C-alpha cells in the first residue's frame, strides 16, 4: 500500500493543501489532481454527485499521488464505509456534535477490534494493493467537523475520542450556528469572535493530539490558518474557482472590447 | 431569486397542479415541464433514480417556471438537504408519524436559527441566484406526508409543528395502514371512511394554518380534492400517463386493424 | 435463438404494430414493452440517446417478446453493426436514396458471403443465444427509408436490392423533399399527392417481394396504412404520447377545477 | 407474477446457487444471468454502484429466470424499500445484531399489516406483473446477516423474528468480530471455532424454521455448506472471478511464451 | 421561438463573446452559463463527451439566454443533425477544406428546399417552442472552420457558399497546417504570417457577407480580434480556466505558507 | 511523457500481452489493469460502450503502467482522433482493405506534416503530460486490421504505408471473408489455409518493418503466435473470461453438491 500522503506530510510536520470537488465529473477530478494539491475532497454532502459519480472520481484520482478524501452527507455508517470501500483514504464527516457521534464515526471507519467496519474493500484493494486490510485502520484519516454550537460546547470531549484523527472546521455553518442566523454564511471569517472560536477548536485538537483542518476561501486565509497551527487547509472548491475565472475572463474581454481597460 | 410558484399561487388562494416524475430521465422532466403543471415532484422514494439523476432532472426544470419539488425516500436529513442544495424548492417527506419527526423534518429544511440545515447551496445558488440564502428559509416548502395510522392519530400535533408548511396525503399507504391490509392500495379512494380520513387530515392542516396536498389518479378526483379545500393536487405520474396512453394507442390500433372499432 | 417476432408475424401475413422510443431511458423502454407492441424502435437518429443508452434500452427489452429495432442516425456501417452487436433484431436506415446506398446498407447488416458485417455479436449472443451467428443473416430485418425526391425516383431500383427486407416511409421528410419545403412536415398526410406517393412506395416494395412500414401519428392512419397493405405501422413515439397525455390531464384538471367542464 | 425461483427451489428442498455482482454494470449482470445461477445478488454495500446502477442491473436480470436479490448498504428502511420497488425479489441486510433490528428489517420489507412498507412498486409491477401487490409480502425473501459477536449472541432471538425468512452468514466479518481482529478476514474459514460458529447459526435458523445462506469463495466450500444444511450458497463475486481468470490467463500466456510451461 | 442571441447581437453589429465547454458535465455547463457569455460551445470534437452528455449540457443551458453551439467531431451529416435536433442553435464544423464540403455542411443544417436536414427536432421543439420548424433554417448558425492549408487556399470559394453563415478560425490547426509542423500548436498567434493568414480569412468572410469567429486564449487577444473585425470571439475553455485558476491558487497558497510572497 | 509500454517492449524485442475490454465499465477496466497485461484494448467496435464510457475506461487505466489502446468502430477520422484526444496511446482500426484506407488511417493519427490530426489533446495532455504534442506522432501506435479477402490481396501495399506501425489479424472475420461464409467464425484457427493466411500477413508486416498483432482465444494459441513472430498477442476479452469462469464455478458447484465430482 502506498503511504497516505496526508499522514506522510503530517509526520514531517508539514501542512496539507486540500482542494474540493463539487461537480461530480471524473475528468474535472483528474484535472484538479494535476494542479499541485496534496489532497482532494470529493464533497458528497453539498456537491452534485451520487455514489457512482464519487466512484468515478476516486478512479480518476488513481495513482495521482493526491490523497483522496470524501465528505459524507451525514453521520451514517453506510456512506462512510462505502466511500472507504471505493478507495477513499480519509473521510470528513459533517455535524459531529457529541462524543457519542464521534465514537460512532470512528467505529464506522475501522475494522474490529477498533470499530465495526464491514469487510469488503472491493475497489480499495484494487487501488491500494493487497496490504490494504492490514494497514487500513492506521492509514485512513477521519475528520470530525465541528460546525455547530453544540459541537463547540462539546469540542474537548469530541477531541478526546479514541481513534479520531482530526477536527475540521466548517466556518460557514459554525458562524451560522454560533450566531444563530445573525452572521451571514461564508468562509474566511474576520469577526474576532469567530476567529476565537476557530482557534478554540484548533486548541482542542492540539490538546488531544489531533490534527486540524479548515475550509478557506483564499490562499491568504489558508496561510493564516497554517500559521495558527492548522494541519490541513482547503482552498476553495472547483466550481467557485471555475466560476470566478470565467466571470473574470468575460468581464475583462468585454471591458477590453469596449476600450474601458 | 425568482418567486416560488407554489407560494405565489397560494398567496392568491389558487391551488397548484402538480405532476409526478418517476423515470429518472432529465429529458422526460423537460417534456413534462412544458405541459402546463405549476409544479413537478421528482419522486426519489418510489421513482427509479439516484441523486445524480435527481440533479439532472432539477437541471432540466431550470427556468421553466415550474416549481421543482423532491420527494425524499425517508425522513433523514441527508436527502432533504442534498435535494435543496441541488435546487429543489420544496420537499415532500414520506411517513411523518409524530410531532418529533415533523420537527426533525422542518429542522433539516431550514438554516439556523430555524433549523440545522448545513450551508452549501452549490446548485441552488446557481439556479436561484445570489439572494438564495436570505430567502431560502421562507421560500422552500415542506410537506409532511400523513399516510399511517400513527400519523393519523397524531395529525393535530404534527400540523402544529412550527415552520411546517403543508400536509400531504398519500391515499394508498393511508388506506393500507388504516385498513391494516384489508383495503387494497390505490389512489382516488371512494370508501366513505377513507374520504372522511382524508378530509380529517385536510381539516387539521387548515386548523393550524397549513396548506394541504394530495396524490390523485385522475383530473376528476383532483377537482373534488380542490373543492374540499386542497391547495395542491398531484394528478398522476409520468410512467402511468405514458403506459396508459401507449396501451390505449396499441389497443385502438389493433381494434381498427381488426375492423372492430 | 428465439424467432424474430416481426418475421413470425409476416410469415402469418399479419401486420406488426411498432412503437417508437425517443427518450434514451431504459425504464421507459421497459414500460413501453409491456403495452402490447409487437416491436419497438429505438430512434438513435432523432432520439436523445447515445450508444450506451441504446444498449441500456436493448437490455430493457430483453426477453420481452417485443422485437427490438434500431433506427441508425445515417447510412454508415459503424452504427448499423454496433446496434446489431448490441442485440437489435432489425435496423431502420434513414435517407436511402440510391441502389448503391441500399446495397451498402444490406452489406453492413450481413456476415459474408452476403455482406461485410464484422463478427463480434458481444451482446447479441447473450441476448439471443448460441445459434445467433447461424441465424443472423436470415433473421435480422433491414428497412430502407424512402423519404426524399431522389429515393422516390429510384424506388424500384432500391426495392430490387438483393437481401433488403423492407422499405419504410418517413412521411414527414418525404413531404418536405417532394414538396421542396412547400408542404409542412408532419405525419398522417392527407394530400392526395402524398397518399399517391406513399402508395407508390408500397407498390414498389410489393412488386419486389419486400415488406413495407410507415410512421403514423394515430391509430386511425395506421389502420388505413394496413388496409393499403403496409406490413408494419409505427403508431407514435413515447415522447409525443407522454406529452399529449400529460397536457390533456393538466387541461382537464384545470377545466374541472374552474368548473368549465 | 412469476414464482420466485428461490422459494420454488426451497419448496422442493433444493439449495439455491447464488452469484454476486459488484461492478455496477448492467451488461455484466446480464452475462452473469446466463451462466446458470439460480439467483444473483446485487451488492450495494461493498459493490461499486449507486441506486441508478442497481436499477440498471435489475432491468438486465429481467425475465432471465434468475431471482434478483439486493444487499442493502445498512439497515435502513429507505434502501430496502427502494430495492424492492425497483424489482428485487429479496433483500440481504448486513449487520443485524438484535431482535429489534431484525423486526425493523422485516417491517421494511412487508406491506401492512405485516410491516410498514410504503406502496409504490414502480418497476416491480412492470417486472413482475399486476399480481405483484397481492403476492409481495409472501414472495419477497429477507435474509438477516449474522456477522458480529453481538448478532451471534442474539442469534436465537433474531431467528425467532416473525416474518423473517432466512439468516445469511458473512464469514469474513464474523471472523473479524468474533476474533476481535485476531483472525484475518476471508471466506471459506477452516478454523474449527469458526466452523462451529457457522453451524451454530445454521442450527438457529433451522430450529426456528428459517432458511440459511452463506458466502463462499469456492465450489468446494459451497458443497460442504450445502452438506451442512445451508439452503443458499453464494459462490464468489464477479470481480474476483474475472480478476482470477484474467490473472491466470496472463500468467499462463507468459509462461508458455517463456517456454516454462 | 426565442430569438437566437448571436443573430440578435450581429443584427446590432455587436460581437458575441463565446465560452467553450470540454468536460461533458451538465452542471459545469450550467455554471458557465451564469458567467456572462453570449454563447457557449459544447465541443464534441476535442471535448470529453458523447451524445448523451452533449444532450445533458444542452438541457443545462435551457432558457439561460446563452446561445448553445455545438462543435461536431467532423464533417458528417449525422452529428450535425443530431446536435440540432437536441437543441443546438448553431454548429461549428471542423476542417472544411473545399467548397463541396462547405455545401455538404450547409445542406446538413437546413430543411428542404435549402438542404437535406431530416425532420425530427425532438428536443429542439421542446426547448425552442412550436415555431421551431418555420424559423430553423434562418435561425441556426453554421460556422465552417478554416484551419488547413487546403482550406486557406479555397477560402474565397468556401466563403461564397450559399447559406453558410460564418467562418471560424482554429489558429492552432491553421498554424500546424500552414507551417507543416514547423510552428508549434497554440492559440493567440503572434507570428506576422499567422496574423496575416487570420486576417486574410476574416477578409474573405467579410467580402462574401459572412460573419467570422476565432478561438482565443486570452481577453487581450480576443479584443484585438474584435478590433480586426471578428464577430465572435471564443475566450478559453472551461478546463483551461479551471486548471489555471486551481494551479494559481495552490501555488499562491504554498508561497504564502512558505512566507515567499 | 511516460514511455509507451508497447514501444518499449518492442524496442527490447519482447512481445506485448494484450487484454480486451468489452463491457464499458471503468471499474472492470481498472480490475483488468491489475492482472499483468502490458496493454489493454477498449473495444468500441464490438464492445458495449459509447465515447463517454471509453473516456471513463481510459481514466481508469491512468498511471497503471498498462498501455491503453482503443479499437475504433470503423475507419473514420472522428473516432480515431477522439480516442487519441481522450488519452489512447494506440488505435486498432478494423477493416483496412486498401492502401488508400491505410493512408487515411495513418493521416488521422498524426499531426501535420505527417497527417491531418486536429490539435486538441484535452485529456491526453492531462494524462501524458506537457510533452505530449512533441512526442505524439512518434509515440502513438497504429494497427491496421487485415481481416478481409480484399485486405489480404492488398496486404503488401498496406504494409508499405509510411507511418503505419503494425498489422493486426482478426482471425474470425478473416476466416469469414476468405472462406466466404463456409468457415465458421472463431479465433484460434487450426485450418492449414488459415494458418498460412495468418502467417502470410505476419510476413508482409515483417517485410515492411512493421509489427504484427493477433487476437487469440487461449494462452496456448498466443504462445504459438509469438513463436511465429507476432509482436502483440491479445488473449481473450473480459466478458468471455468472466462468462467462462462463472459458468465453470456454477457447474462445479452443482456437480459437487450432487456428489458427481
């Protein structure tokens, strides 16, 4: 089994740069895999794909050197195990609000005696080789998303869950929940309260020996997050990158044509 | 954000005519969208599609003026949120049997502080525009299906759930459950007991300021339902419409050829 | 190998009732196969499907008793052979305008020494059994569409092509071409000139021992066509059947609700 | 409705030979259906398919005479009901650990009054005919997988669940769980403890009048299982069969070329 | 029928800004349609899609106001007619090298008496309304690509083809062919010879009353092309826009993390 | 650009072992890529896939070390160029019967000045890196299939085509055509005439400095073919390997159960 790039980077105390895939297209995944990311997350929560498309994207990341993560739609053993069987090397699970939920998440990710994962790595063994079973429990990476008031209150208990690898901050939902709708959604939060909350989650992770990741909307915020101590920074998803680039290209073209530029 | 056609009709006290999509084909959805329905329901419970096909159908309804609803397979936050993120403007949730279930359903449909919906309207914001987040909690429509004995017993409590928009009657399952298997499944019930039960659900909705919808098998029954006070009437699904039309066409052709007609 | 239902009917001098599939959905094909047609045509010329969807539809017609035909997009050996390899038991080829084109079409349908079909019935042998190769040249049915002025002028030569099974009338294109744009497109032609032209094609077929088919828009016209002597009558495609049925259902519902009906 | 081949065999006290489908390809399902299996299981737990692919595979098994089973990803009413609506004639449910879970599984499979299955057999009625509803509760077959320590402890209570048809042994997970990670995963267990455990599950099934199935990796083990009394033996999945056959073919080719053979 | 946006712009003597779709994803097409382009080209020549994906993308552009064009893989009546039937409002045809080829291309785009297009606008009539047939010959736009030495030599004859709407310059192939492999491929040519050749093609178009389009790699070159007189400028495809944006984002993130920026 | 494994083997005078993919499933392609083949052919002539599925399979072979070939449906520049743009490193073209056809095939495979391939390696450049254009003309491999009487008569002229890399024998069609239907189709021919014909094609290839490949049904025949001098031997396709393995497994299971073995 190839070493999991995230674990390798972390063992060298280097942060992982993560990209985000929302379209459901295998070819888009393959393009993104060539742009220098350490890891890419297939977002089956808010992204536009079902399981078959997720599989196509995992296939497209084959042997790319990029560590394939999957964000599952919700805490539920079925999508966690199916993503792992299909070859994901890590899972980001949204809305982990309690220690019990964190334990359930860890349990779904690991074979006995560490958990209850069912054996059947149909594609994982093709993609990662015959050593997959022996290595899987140690190699796959589980991120619990901390993004609600309840989770925030329970963050230490969650971080202390045996077998959990990392916390992952969803700044938009966190702001939405902590602010109870008064703060607009969005990443790259600048409110001092939100920065404090984000760093509080980071501290909880570190205190319990976990790694921490965060979704960022810009390289600048990602660099700040690394400076704060984050171990994985997501920098924008594919659809936003494309939309922004296309919009800029059209706007500039029209301006140049009009002689305004 | 374009106004949700259902809410617009309801604000004018007009009933919505709803069609039903079971095939999983985007092109079939597009054809149906041209036939005059106010709204179309993509049925991911009994229909033959996964999430990717549901997305294709939502895309096919783009800018058609027809309000896209999705019936989710079961009460579970994941499919509710994924359908909304993909652009559904309303959700029909089967088998809501208790107040607690109704609250869980409403919670999944709304952003904080009204619920726990996670932020990530990946396609919704493309389809419905930048004002989507601000309008979503008020604009999307949630229908709780009342179709079991238990739900029938709890219908007032369910109807009183804050944030719920409508009840929706599934006559077939309702007959199956109330009759405990003695009544055959099927829509357009004519048993007096069933009509009473259906009107009892309608009354509960009205008493609590909710709207009510019902699945009908014919224009005639739909018109009766509107007369009773229903605010949305579904009139047959695409597969039944097609099968009936094709069967009639073949039968008539054979009869004419045989000189029997 | 199961006997080809079209040939069986023809051997009993019975006309075949044909349906038409334009959506690309396997499930729609399966529904249509239950409605009593003798044969169904997957239309890869004007229909909305690529080869993979055509295969899915052929799979959906498996063991249904309905004879699966494919209309290819254009005279070209590749789509003819691929449809046969995928299990089609007959091909309708558009725009056969000359004897040479008819010969090319027949050649693509038959294994040597009758033609140049390449051997590789990958799915045909699964669907139709080990006797497929021995029976194929005699069993598959080839329809040459006569639908242009040039084809009309050459119809006798075309009908005399050895190995050709049938002519097929595309009334819309025929009217368009014979009328050089002065006649609107559409099936079920009532102009005397068009009826004469259609019967002239039928006569050419009969004179050379061929069968003849025609696309009709209604059971009534189909019955007339059978009376004229046509051996296969297509009665409407799935999308038109569905659109018409849905439109009628909505219109009737609205009228009944409005009390107009 | 065609008789369910599994029930037919069991009524004649004959074991059913089951194959296993993991690829998600309808054409692969169709090929497998021609190889002599009594029944084929579409594995949506560890296999590489979503719901749409499962539907395509069910369509591909149409009228093949092979009884189509679906293994659902996890105990959850939604996938159970959706697979049945799409035409599965039996469900294998993983990780049934308690009597309550077994009851929940049975409930999802049966219409009232025997369960809570929602009515909407959209494709089942196309595939299995108009008698489907009347026959379904008696005809569909439910297998509860016994594959954990907890399930093993509760096996008698589970086997006594009214309406449950069969137990199914997943030897790999069972070894993993009973051995708490000390036994490697894999089928065709030869450890005496494991054989005892497997036969203990078989005995529990028989004691309560249930049937029993087991996943085997070879014809030899399957024959032993039948001798022990198992009523359904799965003999390998498609991906393993293909991989093994291809690997052997390449190895032999290289050896013959090298003159080593 | 909605007016074709390209023709509308041209009637006002405004250039059209065109985007380019290579991924085969309907959702990517939908995102691109929101970024301000006047028209988008689905590239079925070099792009990664078959006909079914092309249809999905045309559906995704529905009612977006953006004019959908399709580049066909090669001069062949089948893909031209199928793209039009599926709703394309214009076709870009590669490698038109002679007057005869240009005539064949025009013939495939128009119904009799102007051409030989077969009638069957299955989706076009759904997407563009009942007036489609009457308007189609005048409304759809045909671009002949001039991109070889032979085409360059014949450009005046090609431009004089009755019914042809526009020439389209493929700078990469043109350089490759005119330079016979000595010039590297690539757009935005700066060699004086190439600029002269491009302007020579533009002049031929203008002399014969045609419009002219060109593929550009940057807003700057597009603006120059408009200044030269081009009526449609393509500014980059989706895959390049995405790859560039993602690569920049990763590079900047790494630089900021390393403190190099 | 990674070296093309076929050219590498040939430069070392080693034969390439080729597998054959007929299902259209990316996951099946991925499984096959792990079984030791030097190269795999995606068969878009007799296989069950369209272009999108071919792309998925090419993606699945990404970085596997296995050289991806595509058999196109027929001699036509469009599928040749599309397969190359999607990442195929070689093309097998059926039914090359004359020198002119061979030249047309070579022309479609190479950029000017060696041919007329249009520039747009959308996925090829992602899969094979920035050096793709410079290397492509020398690196991609073109096989002309010799499988008809006419081709056999012209084999020397065909083999002398500049830029052609190899001949490929389709034994089934060759027997069918040379025998004019008197010889049954099938590979691994044992008739002396057929062996002579096959070796005559091999000799023609060698005389003109070309390589030669052949489709075989067994390792034994493949080894003989290598001994004769063939440079690439195909050993069975995936569907036959699977069908045979499954059929054997079922037969053996039934025999063992019946106690016959």
